């Protein structure tokens, strides 16, 4: 999971761990990509759109360029009013979107849907 807001990282980590997911939380797309470039197993990426260093769109494109991560579900978290970015992200292969602030229940349901 990648988000530059520590509060969101804490909330998401707590939420996903409570549902028995193992979570790695990083603060920007570059660090997320570093992890995705390894052989390690990841089942899903949940990423913020607006982040320093490397934003969610750049992370998305770079991840889809990795042969082993082409089909990895990627859930984007966006702030309200970023509809143009949402379209761009779908074009680049995003699996789904949620607008912040999100309901924890709905986010978990969305993550589970993407893993089905
Ligand atoms: Mg952000």
C-alpha cells in the first residue's frame, strides 16, 4: 500500500491486518515500485494518486510495464474532483477506484472483490 499521508497508512494497515492481510505500507510510488520489482509475492496494490517522488499514475504505468505484475490488481485511492485522473488511470490499467474519505467496510469489500 502506498500513501503519503501517515494517517491513511495507519488506518489502512490496521484495517487490512484485521482482515488477516499482510501489509507493507510505503509513502510514495518509488518505494512501492522498488518492492514490486522484486520476486516477492504481492496479491494487490492499494495506492494513493497524489504522492511525492512518484505519484499513483506513474506507479501504475511502471507496474504494468513489469511482466510479472501485468495482472496484479491495483486499487487507486483518489480525492474528490480527480475524475480526469481516474479516466487516465483506467486507461493505464487501474483495476478500480475509491474516493477518499472511504468507508473501511467498502474498501475491504472492494479489495476482496479484486482478489476473487
Ligand atoms: Mg496523497
